[in-house]
């Protein structure tokens, strides 16, 4: 288990460095989404540095630590989708605020359900509704519309893979929540391994997709 904390720490740190360097390899309109993806990796790396120390000293991971990380990094990832498409054509400002609020509420509801501030069923339902709203915007809403009508093939391919991360990759979180709250639970070590590897894939792959698409669109520099 401790090894997955170390693996994810190193992965996030390396990805953050790469993405911040990558802001100099892309066109002006792509710098913001690449930088935001870098901020996600940097914050996640800081979390995993602290989380690794907590795990090695205590042998457990208090749930509040993970939710503090997700409360910051998940909304930034969602807004990265907004600005990724915004590099092609600016979406409505109102959508920015809706995505921000929904992503924060999604994480808060899951946290409150997991620690019994609210009923676990209500927590997971609010969380899933928020997740479905985000998916609706990126597949069928304004972001999806701009991607279909105005984006190049490179951007459309990049957005396809970003949506896949948000759809398939993010599904592990409510699934683990459901198992922990309603299906008899899972031991702390196994849960930490699953969450660590999920973060490793979902946050690192997300950032690399953004950088790759931005570099392809920017051309030789």
C-alpha cells in the first residue's frame, strides 16, 4: 500500500513539472488549460507527499485528507475541460460557474454522506446527480456542441479521451463509496490502493491528454 502512495507521489510530481514546462511549448490560447492540468498534478503531488507520511506513520488514511484533495483538484479538472474547449470557442460564462458549483457540491455531498453528516444514500445520490450533470455538459451540452461543430480533429480526439477519463475513470469513486457504505465495506489497505491507482490514472492521464492535444494544435515552435 505504501508503495502506491510513493508511485503516485512521483508520478504527480513528474507530471506537474512536465505540464508547467509544456506551457512554453504551446500556443497562447492553450497555455491556461495546460497550466490548470499542471496545478492539478502539483496539488495532488502535495497531497500524496503528506498522505504517504500519514500512512507510513499511522497505517491508515483519514477520509478527510482525500476529500480535501478532491475538493480542490476535481473542480480544477472540470474547469480544465471548460478552458480546453474555450481554446476553440469561448463557452458561456454562466456555464463556468455552474460547472464550478456542481463539482464542489458533488464532492461535498459524498464527503458528508461518507462521514454521516447526511444519510449515505443522499450523499451518493447528490454526488451521482452532479457527476451526471457534468457528463451531460461535456457530451450533450455547450461543451459537446462546440467540440462537434468548431473543433479540429485533434481537439475532438483529445476531448474524446478526456470525456472517457471523466466517465470511466471517475466511476471508480462512487463505486468505492457504494461498496464502503452499502455492500459491507472494504479494508483500508485495499481501498487506499484502489484510490491511489485511480488518481494516478485519472489525474496524470488527464493532464497528458491536454498537453498532447495542445502541442498538436500549436504546431512546431
